[in-house]
C-alpha cells in the first residue's frame, strides 16, 4: 500500500474511534435512512405502475418483490422514528441495503441472469451505498463484498441455462470496477466527513472560549448593525436592566439621552464610511427605568456575517465620575484648611529647594503674591 494511503487509513481509523464522531455520523445515518426510504418506495411504486401499464411478463412476481421491499423500508422507517436510536437506524440501514441487494438479485435472475438488462441496478446500488451512505470505509467495504458475493452466488445457483464464462467475466469485471472505485470514493468521503466534523468541533471550542471571555468581561460588550442590537453580553444587560428580548427590539438611541444622539450618529457615519472617528468618547445613557448613567464607549468596526457592524465596549462611567468628584471635594477641603491656617506655610521641592505652594498667611508675612514666583502651582 502506498505510504500516503497508509497514513490516510491510519488517520481514518483514529477518527472512527472517536465517540463524538461516531455519534455525529449516526445522526446523519438517521437522516439518510429517512430520505432513502421515501425515495426507494416512490421509485418502486413508479416502476410497478409502469409495469402494470405495459403488461410486463412476471408482473405478479415483480409486484410481490417490490411490495415486500417497500413494506420492509416503511417498517424500518416507522421503527426508526418510534425509537429514535442511532443504533436502530444503523441496523435498519443495513437491512434496507440488503433488501435492495436481494431485490436487485431477484430481478436479475427473473430477467435473464447473466444476460439480464438489470445488471445496471447492481452497480446503482453499489454507487449509492458508497457515495451517499455516511458509514466508515470499513463498513462500506465489508457489506459491499457480502452483497457482491451473495449476488453472484445466487445467480450461479439459480441460473437455468448454461453459464458462459465470458458473461461472468464481463459482468464480474464491471461490478469489480464499480467496487474498487466505490472503495476509493468511500475513503475520500470518510476523510471529508472527518475533516468537516473535527473542524466544526474546533470552531465550536474556539467560539465557546471567546464567548466565555466576553460573557465574563466586567465591561459591557455590544454589537450593533444599523443601530439595532444584534449581540450583548450579560454585563451590559445587567447595566441597562433590559432583558435580551427587550434589548433586541430597541436601537442604541433608545438607551442614550437625546442630547447625545448627534454624537452617536456622527460617529457611526464616520465609522461606516471608513473615516477617522473618536474611538473612545463619553455619553449619558438611560436604563430601563429612565435613570441616567454616564457611559464611556470604545468602538470599532468589524465584519459580522459578511456585513459591517459596530463592536462597542461600554464602561460604566459613574464610578469614575464619583471618584473624580470625591478627589475634587477633597482638594477643595484641603485648600480651604490650608488657606485658613494663621501661620505661614511654604511647600518646597526637596530636590531643587524651590517653593511650589504657599498659603495666604505666607503671602502676608513676606509681602509677595502667589503669582510672583513662576514655580508656584495651583
């Protein structure tokens, strides 16, 4: 076996040991079983109706064969829907496949054996089995070989006329060629399915990681398109006291005081036009109860499902304003006490010895104003 194919087989064997991958493939099997059942029953009934119109020989035998195959498929489908178990679906898919195999074999035997025009049906069943049924390549190969051996065995047993080696060689080479091609198609399909599944799982893990990061952020994070909210983390929802259902029906202007609407519009227009805009700015927002809440917005443009959108980090500015106000009040209290002291107070730089601040009493004692020294700071 070529080195590349050997590595591919080892890779597929590793994939088929993954339980999540097996469950993923079994879910696809249930859908395949449903589609295949309806399609097969429809085709069988159409062929039977056609035979009834043109009065084909052995119409009674063909009717009962097709009727039995159809009932088996319908029974399989009903059982799968009732139990909704992936293992049941898998078993029923095997049963359905061998019903098709048996039906094709009977049709071939009753219409000329190795000279039958129904040989194309055998190849069609094999192609459908390898291409459309989401199984591992090992299951494909095993059951296809059983199908081919069963078909040729029954033909040889029930063939009434003399069997010509040439006929066996011609029909056998055709089926063998379809079998070999089908095996390679199965391997390629199995690899493609595995790549899709594991890429999806990696993407989901990555999305889950970043979703947790966004949801646990201490700042509000929102995404808007045309002013509408299309995403919000829990922090922003708690900040504005709206539920996500309510928030998704609002625009960003519903959460901003009217005096800041022009600032929002101008920033949005410049952002969408690709012009320079202030990425960080402050506005006054309103929560669900109409209370004002100062906000600091840090916005940028992102591509969201193929369309431009605004990615905005929202920080509650009220605590920062309270801290600034507390600092200002503290400085005012310090300045008042500093100037009310009757003794002269001079504050000098330790390194340079220059005076950096004085109180009113010091100005009176030394006869200077506070502005006389350019080193003074206010």
